């Protein structure tokens, strides 16, 4: 049993480590000022507004088959449930100071649902990556509207009274929902091959560019000021202990490990992933406690290097 655990752990650690190598190099390039903050912001904008939507369109239209996935709609709902569970737990853990600490809550409940999870799948499940990717893309349909509306307002300290319907509409969300509708209506077959191939080519740049943005963003965080130990413990305990355990219990209860092991593995990875890159980008763009959020984010990503291999290894033993 121990040998099986460590075998799974080292395989997953190797996959996660390759991604973190890119992140570390990008962070060092920022520290050495080879990459400027303006360039990072431009890359982030291009990634969110162009690259990711292109990848979503190409992958969903090519791989999503509602006939073989009649219950596909459960995936975005499960994403919303996982995120809501994490944020909701924060209200319990920060019961005496939730108004002052509310800006920290998205880091416990809103994970890096694609930029970290997707490349892990590419390394871990190369023969099943198309299926893994479609699960991931359907999952984040529930992520984008929440992270870029409720998450943005929480982490920047804005009032929920100012939320507008337009805040839920982002390029990744439009690409996800729009392409799913195209497939459901069987209109994707009318997209010319020339257009599809061009969009797919652009989308292929999403993963490397997004990891560069992530590393560059983390590399810009000052190491002089650290967050409260109490805040850090509460956020990481929810993120890396309670949510993975709850996910495992739910998956065991519904028997997903036997019926669809690849999907179950993807959900375990999601449950143990670090906070969303979008959160630090939101703070940079719209305001907020950049140092406190950034330092917790930095520590969370360092922990994530081991939490994902740990929980996927535990899952393999069950």
C-alpha cells in the first residue's frame, strides 16, 4: 500500500513539478526585470480575452458529444457547488470578523480551475487528454461567472450592491456557453475547417502563456511582509484539507471512481488546486490588499506542489 502511494505521489509530483518549473522561471524573469509588469498585464489580457476563448471553442466543439455525455450539465453545477462550499466555510471560520476578512474568502473557494489543472492532465493522462480537457472545460462553465463577479467583488472589497449582469459576462464564459449551445444545436459542423484550424492554433498557446503569467504574477509579490498566521492557516486548511476530503466523500458516495475514473481524478485535482490566478489579476486591475492576498497566494502555490500529488495518491489507494 505504501509503495502504491509513493508511486502515485512521485508520478503526480513530476507532472506538477514540470508546470512549476515554468512558473518559477517566469517569476525569476520578473524579479530580474527582464519581463515588466506592463508586459505581464498585456499577456494576461491576451490570455483571458483571446487565447482561452479560442482554446475553449476548439476543444468543446471538437470533443463535446452530448449523446455520450447526457449528464454534462452536472459538471458546471459541481464547480459552483465546490466553490460555494469553500467560500461558505470561510464564513464559519471567520465568524467574528467575516466583514473585515471577506476579501480572503475567494482564495479558499475559487481554485485555479484550468491553467493549473489542464496541463497536469496533459502530463498525467496523455492518451485520454481530449476527454480530460472536455471535462475541464465543462467544469469551468460554472467557474467563470462566479469568479469574475462574486469573486471579484469579494477580493477587491467592493459592495455586492454594485454587481451588474454584465459582470457575469466574460470572454471565457461566452466562449464556453456559446460553444456548448453550438454543439447542442449541431451548428458547429457548419464552421469552416479553415476557421476552426486557425482558432485551434491560437488556442494552443493558452497553457504556456497562462503559466508564464502565473509565474510572473507570483514573482512580483514582495517577500518582506507576510500574512497573519491565523488567516493563512484558516484559508489553507479549508482549501487543502476540508474541500479535498469532502470531494472524496461525495465521489465515493456516488460511485464515480468505478463509473468514470478519469472524471473522478480530474475532480480530485480540482479540489486540491491552488487559488485562481484570476484573483490576483483582479486585485491588480480593480484594487484591494495586493500584498496580503499575494503573500497567501504565494504560500498556497508552494503548498499546492505537494497537496495535489498527496490527494490524488490517497484517492488511488481508496
